[in-house]
C-alpha cells in the first residue's frame, strides 16, 4: 500500500549578510539541518526551499543565527500537489 505524499511547499527567502561562496555553503548546511526542509537551492542573498510542511520563520532564523545571517523576507511561492498514477 502506497502512503500518500504531502503537497510540497515552495518558499523563497531573502537572506542578509551573504557575500561569498563560503556564505552560500554555510547557509545551505544550516538549512539542511532544519526539520521539514527537503531541498534548498542557495545563492548569494537568497534561497529557494522545498518543505513537506510549513516551517516557521523562527526555526529558519534559528538555523541562520548559528552561521551568522538574517532572514529578511519570506515569500511562499506555491504548493505542488503530488500526482497519483492511474491504475
């Protein structure tokens, strides 16, 4: 029996203080440790994340605090519903 997947939540983040490739790597590793985040695409000053549920800003900021960056903007981009194969 197949377990139904939850919709994927896409969230765009703007992050202050990122200036180098090291910053990108540090933010990626910080976001990878947040429960609920399945994927992160990080570039200077921003990140696009995919979550299996809504992740509170406070949890994202707590992860960023550890590496020294600040979440400035969060925008929920869209939800993607899983498709089921027809029998």
